[in-house]
C-alpha cells in the first residue's frame, strides 16, 4: 500500500511563526501536522494550531515530577497521534534523553546561526559580539549526544550582516529564511530525500 503523508508533531513555546509556515506550506500535502504541544499555556502557537484544526496540549513543567517525566508525557502524547517526525518550532526547553531516544533520528530543530558556530541561547547576539560578517539559519537533527545544537545539518542559508545591524534587525532578516527552510526540510524528509552519509554519520545527504 502507498505510504500516506508524513505525520508531524510540533513543539512550540512562543508565537508559532515557523508552525504557521509549516501549516501554510506542507500541512495536508507532503505532510500532515497531527499534534502541537507547548510548555506554555499562553503560547500563541497553540491558537494557530487550533485555527488549523490541529490537536493541541500543554505540558507545563510544574505539572510533572521533573523534566524527564514531562518529556515522556509529551512523547506518549505524540505517539498516541502516530507522529513520525517531531519539529521544534521555537521550543525553548531542552529535550531530555528520554524523549530523544523515543524519537531517535526523527527530531528536527531550527537555529538562527550557521552551526556549529554560536549554538545555544542568544545566537544572534553571540554572532554580533564576535563580529562575524555572515549569519544564517540552520535546520538540523537533534540527537542524544549530550550537546546543544550539535546534530547533523540538513539545510543552511547565509546572509551578510550590515554595519551596525542590531539583534532585532538580524532576527527580522532571518525569520523569512526560517519560514522557507523548515517546511523545505520537512518536504525533503517526507520524500525520503534526506539520509546519513555512511562514511560519516555527522553528515547528511540531500537528494533532489
């Protein structure tokens, strides 16, 4: 039997603009977003999901014994919705090993730098402080390797910095790139066009 669209679960903590990009670009086409979870009840991303008819749930840390327990609850809920790929769309909590092992090789994140440069929080501010001339966006796999933003890169795009650019200005320039690369990465994964290089599992191969 032919395989249906890729079933995607999304984690989001904030406004959900990358979620909206996924809804607009791939939902109901190459992929279907089956569930959206957040650690914040007031996250606007949840309302975006509800408006699109997508199931939502909130998992505040205070409602669970610890981060691992909360993450396992999210994983169980995503599994109930048969999610095959998890996309972190502005999710501001680090995922524990328990979650990453549950969805091994199937968690994708978007980060506002050209990884491996400037991982972690305040990536744009880090880049500006360092004085680089190029910044960009990376979509990468998230792995249980003990690092932050260390998983294999799927897609990247760079832009030149202007003299005197502020962090807010840079963020505004990067946001539309995120909105293009996140859906494109999901499309590629849905088509089976992303694979690991057997000679170096740190690298991904992307076929057309």
